[in-house]
C-alpha cells in the first residue's frame, strides 16, 4: 500500500471514530434529557395529585357548610309556611258556634283536626247578584284532606286538597252548593267555607263520599 493510500485510509478511520463519538455523545445527551423530563414529569404529576387532594380537603368543610345551610333554609321555609292558629275571642267564638261573620277567609282555628258534626245550612240573603264568591280552606292542620265543590248536582271543580290558603270559586246566588268529602287525610275532613253574599263563614266537616249542602235562597 502506498503512503498516499495509507494516509487516506487513516483519515477515513479518524473521521468514522469522530462521527461515532459525536453520535454517542448525542445519544447520551438525549437519554439524559429524557430521564430529566420523566423525573420532572413524574414530580409534576405527583405534585398535581397532592394539590388536588389538598383542594378537596379544603373544599370539604365548605360543602358541608353549604349542605347545612340548605337544610336550615328548607326547614325554616317549611315552618314559616305553617299558618298560626288564631286564638282571638272572635276565633274562639267561631270554633264554638261553627258560624262567624267576623273572621276572615283563611282563618285557622285548630292545630289539628277534631271530630265535629256535619251540618247542612240554608242561607237566606237579599243580594241582587246572580253570582257570588265562595272561599274554601282547611281551618285546622293541612293533613291531606280532599274535597270537591258541586253546584246544583254538577261538579264545578276537580277534587282538590284543602289547605290553609283559601281556594276561590264562583257559584250562583240561588241554588244548592255542596262540598263533597273525597279523601280523609287523618282525623276527619274539616273545612271552612265563606260566602261573599252574606259575609258568613261556616266551619263544617264531611265524611268521605258524603256531602254538606248549602241551600241559597233570596
């Protein structure tokens, strides 16, 4: 082999060695970077989980506090909607006589139903109006009693739950108005009905599937 060929081969070998060294260094740098990245990524992931757990722990008392506030609000709303029992002298007289011209529609006389005798009434009046308003409500506890209003033998309403808040109807000023007992919630179906034409309230009761009749005459 000539000196020229030998020098050429030696240079080629040196270049290959340099190239391999550069590749090795590059691979080592890439591996080192990858390892650093994985370690940092693992650290960040673990740290993120720790942060999430911490946030959950911090939020837990707030959630409990919010639930307690909601329960208190619902309870307060429930009890605030309960109508107060009227204990005035006029109310006591109305409860005793079962008829009153001095109490307003929606007056509550009892905290819970008491058994009373069902009665029919004849209402005589001097009103020239063809129609009159009536108001029907539960004058005791709202315990799921249902009634239906019937005029001259024809129902003018679906059965409905009587509540302390009066339900208004328009009926003829002459004819028969009946309140039919549909469902007894507990303790009997007690209700009140007030007639606009004479300003009188009747506190009455009716068994299931029976009727109280109010005969209106002029």
